[in-house]
């Protein structure tokens, strides 16, 4: 059975503390993807990292992944809203982004995690072909840095014209980067060519997921089954081995969020065995 993983993006307005993680654990969630926003999770704060490491010690609960920082820091009390991107055409800003991501990867010195989910660009970026060369220069360095810490970089299909499944696939095919795989975002795929078409392009390199729903137009990050994603088809594609990583917006679960998240996981899990059975039956029929 796929493991329940919750992205702490849903709590990005709250400080990440052992007490918050204890609430998540009590909701029968087995792991988290930590969202690297310093007002939420300060990956630079040594004492904060030690406190989290002490809490995680000897627990089955674990950190599955980190989501790489996406904005330039503007101080301890607020964020700048200015994208931090590895495909920035300005070299100094691109190096700044790489250095910041390396600081996030250094979290592995305090507690282990498998994956760093990474955006190739900002969703607002123009589709300038030069950005792919910039992304390659960044990822060539970051993939080695991550590998030395036992972490695999998982680049995510995002909304917008740049990081589409086809573009990401072509990028990895051409660059042959090692230690770089995919994070399959079902909600973003639904807004583009569709979950099934996106999966066909990415599937063999997918190591982790982002699951959320929408109505095909806005990046709403709703609970599964609250939009128009066909979860029967999606779960059949994903199978039973990949983690179910819920990535939700706080406004999508304004009341009793953990109760609703637990219910969503249960609903997904009930659908997974049936989906897996259907996939096996289809495979048998083809042979």
C-alpha cells in the first residue's frame, strides 16, 4: 500500500514545530514533505533543525521529501514574493538560487529525506529556450551536491509553458543528468494535457507525487474528489508503489484540516486496490 505523505504547504502560514508534526502523526499520516519557506520551516536555523531531529528520533514517522525554496527571502518575518529560480538568465541571481537550495539540502545532516522536489522555473516565466541551458548548469551542480547527501532531485511538472511533461522529458533525455528524476503532479497535469497523457511521458522516471484536485483552469490545490480530476484513472496509473503525497492550499481545507485530510487519504486508499486490480487485469488481457 502506498504511504500517506502530507506536504506541510497546507500549514505554510504556521511555524513548523514538533507539536505541529505530532498533530499530523496523530491524524494517521506516516510522513511529510517539508515546504521550505523560512517563516514556516527555517532550514537555516540550526536549533530548529536539532529540535525536529530530536523529535523524529526513534519514530516511525519520517520526512519523505523537502520542497525546494521558491521565493527569495526578505527577512525572518515575511517573504519577498520574488521567484527564486534555477533557470534565471541573470547569472548572479541563478547562483543565489543554487546556494539557497544547497542550504536546504544541508538539512540532510540533521535528519534523512529521500527527495528534493524542485521547480525548473517560475510559472510566470516566458518560455525562453535559454532557460533550459541555465537550468542544466544549476542542476548539474545540485544533483551531485544532493547525491552526496543521499538525496535525489525530483523536478516537478508545473503550470505554465516551460515545465510541461514533454519539455521536462526532452530536457532529461538530452542532458542525461544523473540523480534527477520526476515528481508527478497530478493537479498540474490535469490543467494541461491531462493526467493520462502526462503520465505516459513521465512515468518511468517518477519517484514521488503531488496529489491535489482542481477544475481544469485554476491551480486550486483542492482535496482529491473535490474537483474534476478522474481519480479512478489517475490511481490506476500511479499504482500501489508510489507515495500518495497530498499538496493542498490552506484555503482548500479551512476547517478541521487534518480530519478532512485523513478522510481523503482513506478514500484514495480504498480506490487504489481496485485501480491496481484493474491495471493487472488489463495487462493480462494484453498478453
